[in-house]
């Protein structure tokens, strides 16, 4: 069994969905590197993870993990595809609350070091998210 199994699931369920920011230090290395473009003003490292979670939970206070699919771990890498849902009740990157329900997905890859996330690469379907809150028109 690889040392990285469960880091992404724990992040999404315990930190993102339940707001347990204290787990960030347990889940990510001190020198954690984020390769995915973050939210406006997002700092580097573990503080950036906290910033991101706070921004998402402020915009979508009822954010939930609908599904974590294709979770896999091999060697020092872990990856998953996640589907999130929520209601737009707060500012999202400058877009005021609309009250609209959203469902969007993300794909994440971690490099794991000593049982913690050391680096993250990911893609979030921001176009779908922005369309659902009316920030981008649907063609």
C-alpha cells in the first residue's frame, strides 16, 4: 500500500467539505508547492491551501463532495477525479452571490513525500462553474 492513499479524499471530505483547516499542516509538507493557478490573491504553500479552502467555503458554504472517482495511488503519486456541489452564497473571485446551485469537477495529482502532499497539479472545470453562476454566458 502506498503512503499517499487517502490524502486527496481527506482533503476534500475533512478540509474542503467540513472546514477542518487544522488538518492542512498534517496533510501537506512545510514546503508544499501548488502548480494549479489559484484564486486571486492566493499565497504560496500551506497558507495558499487555507486561503483556497476559505474562499471556496465562503462562496459555497454548503460545498459537498458528490463523488470521488478513479482515486489511485502508485509509488509517491496520488490522483483522483472529484465532483463538488454547492450553492453560490458568497463572493466567488469577484462575482457576487447568486443563490444558484452548482456542480463542477476537478482532477488532482499529488506528489507525496513522507506521507504528506509535497506538490499538487490540478485542473478545475472553472468554465462550467462560471457558467452556472452566470459569470460566463452559455453559447
